[in-house]
C-alpha cells in the first residue's frame, strides 16, 4: 500500500489497518474516515479487504470502474486504488495505491 509518504506491506496471515486512529498501520486523518475504517489481510493466498465503516470505501482495479464497498469483505486483485469514504475523483479524496504481488 502507498499513501502519500507512507508505504506498507503485508505478508501471509498478517493484517494492516486503515483509519483515522493513530494506532492504525496506515493513518488517514480526515473526518469522513472512520477510526478503524478497513483491514487488509492475506489468508490462503488471497488478499482480503474487510470494510467496516459507515461511509464506505471506493475500490478500483487498475483501469476499471470504481465500486463502493460498505461493511463487507472483498478480494483485492492485481493493482488499483482504495479511497476511504470518497470517490477518487473528489477533490479531497485520499487515495491509497495497492498492488498484489505473489512471492
């Protein structure tokens, strides 16, 4: 994951949290981002985003259409963007780049 000057990676059976709280792995300090907005985990070779916020998260796979996810789990494939609480085209959107790489 890449967000501004933050770069984080996740390995098998590890997790990364995204949110406004200082105890998150990737901190996004915006009022529309929940304290613990979403969690990314890798289990059984699959990268899963568990979205738990009330505002939702917009996910776009490389070159694809943006989809709103709210309080559900989705698989992340290839590369793309994650935008908590706002569409990536919004002027104040906080865009996280992701890339799923098999090791």
